[in-house]
């Protein structure tokens, strides 16, 4: 099972962000800041285990099949209604 991680920014990240906001940066400085923040956020990502991955994939596939059946049924129902109202 995936470990529980609280998504709270650490105090040093907040302090650095506040300091960085205060200083005006050029386009390259902002790009570097953005990339640094992206890397920090990616470090928080927890990948699922193989069992969880297959479980999630199965749930998504079952949901998609059910939704396809609902849309197909509604399509048939509306087609029957249109053919009844307007004739063939």
C-alpha cells in the first residue's frame, strides 16, 4: 500500500518562495525557479505498487465498459424515440 504523505510545504520551501517572490527575476530566473519547484513536487510523488496498479486499471476498465453500455442504451432509446416521432 502507498505510504501516507501529508502534502504540506516545508517551512524552508515557503521561506524560499516568499523570498523569491520579493526579488524581481528575469525570464530565465523564473524558469529556474519553476523547474526547482517542479522537482520538489515530483519528489513527493508516490508510485503505486504493482498490485495497486492492476487494481486501479481494472476499476477504470470496468467503469469505461459500464459507461459505454449506458451511452449505447441511451442511443438506442433516443433512436427509437426519433424514429417513432418522425417515422422511417
